[in-house]
């Protein structure tokens, strides 16, 4: 069972992804941990990554997810802002998408409260402009508590044929 939790920075992808992985007893991966240092340096300077920067990173994530499928699956937290990025990550027909959405002001407030994160709050507008909202998967409002969001995600996953065993 493969699950990718998407959304712009500050929506809670890591929190929801970790909680889901615990509930489902599968490994959790944070896409941020897969960035090469050059990407981290660029974002730390407040510069947005371009598609060329993202391609090797997305390919590494896809490789990790594909390798996780025969081992029982995994949950990945990844912005996956564009459909082209999601196509690279769609390594299996049984991959499930959970998209986190919220009001810009709420996300901004959350990002400003974060400490020691290389993604700067000022880059939020760039991410929101880049976001191509998909017409598939589960969309969750970040106005809900993490517990409610995970509960809704588990109900969604149970309703899919591949997840009947949850």
C-alpha cells in the first residue's frame, strides 16, 4: 500500500504522513530528506526550485516508493505541486493520493511559527502559484485537527479495493 500526502509547505504533510504510517504500520518518508544539498542551499536563500532542480529528487522519491511496494508499502509526504511531478511519483496503479488544502493565511501563520526549517515562509506564494490542484485522490482541509484528518484518510483508504484489509 503506497500513499503520498501532498500540499504546499506548511499544510501538515509530515504530521499527517507520520500518523498514517503509524496507523498502517508502514514506513514513513519525508520528501524533504531526499533533497540534495544544492537544493536545500537554494531554498535556504529563498530561491524557488525549478523543474530541473526537482527532476532527480522526484526520481529518487519514485525509486524509493517503487522499492517499498513489495515490502508492504510506505507513506510519503511530498509537495508534488504539479501534475507532471505526480506522474513521476505514480509508480503503481495502487498508489493513493491525499491532498492537504487550506487558506493561505492559515498556512502562512503555521510557516512563520516553524523553527529551523530551510523552507522560508516567504516562498509560500510561489508554491501556491505553482500548485496544480488534482481532480483525484482525497482532499482534506487543514482546518481540521490532525486526528480528524487521519480518521478521514483511513475511511477513504478503507473504501478503496486495495485497502480492504486495514
